[in-house]
């Protein structure tokens, strides 16, 4: 049977320094430092086990691969178990690992609130009239793209090549309901005005089917083999092909449908009759056609639209649920994902405007079309790109997505609570509680360990290689009875090791 689909999201935000002369790196660092500077201690990231050059195809490019993160830039761990840092000149929030899609959505929303709080906190450090503005989007309109990456826990026993071949179809076609929408194109061989509006922010930037890169020659399926847990049992699928969604339902469907299909692949229950002949051009062809009529060629010589492919994937998933159950994603959650998946497909088939409350590209296109009609604008008018950007603006009084009538699944109270409290269902609880209870004694942390300085002897590393250990149910009593880090180290006994580490500054 498929293993639990622990998941998370890494979101890089666009950033503009308004009213001041600052590079994107400086602006990102100031934004994050303004937030974390409010706390007593900034716990740095431990780079000891980072190996971004490991390739699931059996290669290792660590010696020639450029550093994924510049270690001298701000890079911190929060009490909610998340990571907040500068990544390639962008502020990035990586959610803690979550047992369910519902949890991951809450912590993605918490990431938005953390960025909003950061913008407010930064104002006191800026010249009068200046501000830092963050955008939850995926391109700057000048040919540069930044990511919203998903992560899913997979069984190591699943052959990577088989998984990659089968999941590619979903990655190429799911943009019909989780594309964030975009005015124009940034595909280098096409003039911008040749595409008035497209489904996806990211589709123009993919050049290969499978590969290790994330910033150049981007692949639809990324091969990074960095599990951040027991590598003999697990792998982490690092997904770089998705858009950053403003719609909570779109995020929920993006994570949920992918988690179910990955479970089906693990259980050998996803047929091979939907494999695409040319996935790279297909991802753009689908994105460039908001009418959803573009048919793409399959390996079996059939032609289907992306919506027809998604309907077939849904039907396979429904049969899987009836035969195998959906415990890998949570039975109740899985049933709800299937219901919402069916509803969005039916809505797009009958009238795309009927799902404007849950699909970002439809909501954005409705705003754009209304503006074009009211002001008799051309498709190439610069105002439309400004509106496109404003849809993703993290300032509540400027964000068009907040005025688009999008359905919400997460309350404001849930999002704010998740800014500081970790999920209770994974090891992120242990990480977060250590930082909350002993911030001055934790010298560094990462996804699979916490490093303590207990005042005498060497540093102590507590490994956390099992993602489903360290939960609230497993450790709440331990935290209650341990008054000091030394108590915790003694209680954990042989599990703790002496440590060296490579923290960020």
C-alpha cells in the first residue's frame, strides 16, 4: 500500500523596493530580518546534510553544482516549524512538513500572513515614504521566473523513472484548474503580444521533461534526490512545475490531486494510456489556450484536451478510491479532494466563469476582460500587466485576488495561529516546540535534526529521520516533564549524537 503523502510548499515571493534604491537581495534580507528581529533569538539553518546535487537517476553533481542557497544570507527556522530565508534574491517561506493537504493549505496561508507582517515590520527601518512590496506570483515580466515548489513523500522502492513518466501527464494538464493566469507570454521565441492571456504563470519557462535544474533548463519533473529523512525508505518528490496560487481551493486541489495520483502510482494503479508524446511543447500549448480546446497528442496517437485528460485521471482516481481507499491522504480529506476535483472539471466543461470563485486564471481573466470592455483597451495595453501583478499583491488594501470573490477554506484565526504554532501531526511539532521552549539553547536546525548547545561538552544533535515521529501525541508529555535542554537530551538517550554544523549567519 502507498505510504502517507506528507507534503509541503515552498513559495518564493516577488519583491519590489518602492521609494528606495535597493537590490532584490538587500530588499529580501531586510524584509525577513524585520520579521525575525522581533524575536529573542534567530535560530539559523543547519546546512550539514544539504545535497542539492544528488540526482534520482543515480548521479551526483554536488562537486559541480552551484550552491542552492547563499549561506551568508538570512536563513532562519520559525517556531511553527517553517523555514524563512532569502533564495535567489527572493524571500521564500517553506511550510513545515504536513500530514494532510488541509494542514499544508493552512501553513501556506500562514506564509502569506508572515510576509504581510514582514512588510509592516520593515516600514520602521525604511526611509519616509518607502516600502517593500511582496507579490505571490511567478515571474517579473522580464523573462525571469521564480518558483512555488511542492514536496511529497514517496516510497524509495518506487522506481523513479516509472513515477516520472506517469505523473508528467498530470503536471502538464492540471494547470486548467490550478494555473494562476498571466497576461502575455515570456516564451523567448514568441513575441509577447502573440498571447493575450494564458492559464499558467510558469508554463513558458519549462524546457525539458526530466532534469535536476530548477533555474535553467527547467524540467517538468525535477530529479533532485534529497529526501530530508531516512534515504533507505523514502524519497521526496520536489515539484517545481506549479504556479503560486491566490485561490485556497486551487492550492488544495493542486496538492490533493497530485498526492492521490502519486499514491496510485505507488500502488501500480495508474494506467499508461494517457502518456504524452511531447510534454514540453504541450505544457505551453495548453497554457496559451484559455478556451481549453487545444488537443495534444498522446503516445498512443490519440488527441485529447487537457480537460479531457483530467476527467480521465479523475475517473481512474475514483476507481482507485473505491478499491484501495484513500488513507495515504486521509480518507475524509481524500473524498473531499475527489468531490472538488469533479466539481471543477464539470464547471470548466460547462462554463469556466462558474468556477471563477476557485480557479485563479478564470478569476483573473474575468477582471482583465472587464477592464478591457469598460475602457476599450487593446490586449497589449500596459494597464493589463499592472492589473495582473496587482492580483498577487500581498498588501491587503491593494490585492485584487482578495476582491475577486475567491472561496476560502482557512479562517484568518487559523492562518494567524499557524504563524507561530507548528502542525501537530509530523516531526515539525518537535522542531517547533524546541524553538519555542528553548530558543537560546538551539543553535541550528533543519528538516531532519535540531542542534542544541547545553552549555558543557560538544553540541548535541537530535536526529529526526522519520517524518511521522516527533508528533504532539508522541512528544507532548516529554516536553511537559523536561524543564531544560539537558533534561531532553538525557530523556532521549542514545538517539542524541555529538555534532558539528554549518549554520547560516
